[in-house]
């Protein structure tokens, strides 16, 4: 049986991910579950915040 590297496994799961993000995920996978969950929670909060700002920005107009 052929053993896959972490980066190869990440490539197979997420082919559209950038190389830098692949490297980050590979490093995160080495951490204990509690630390992985902490990082995931922060990333999800950041993405939610970015989407909220994007929605607010798109709702504004230059007309006054």
C-alpha cells in the first residue's frame, strides 16, 4: 500500500487550495485536536466577519 504525504492528501481533498494554504493546513493537522479546533473557530469567525463587511459594503451606494 502506498502511503500518502499530508500535503498530497490535502491536494486530493481540496484541489483549488493555494500552495500556502495547503502548507498551513498540513501544519495545523500536526497539532492536537483542541488546538486545531481553536484555530478553526478563529478562522470561521474571521470568514463570517469578512462576509458581514462585504454584505454591508455592497449594500451601500454613492448616492446621497
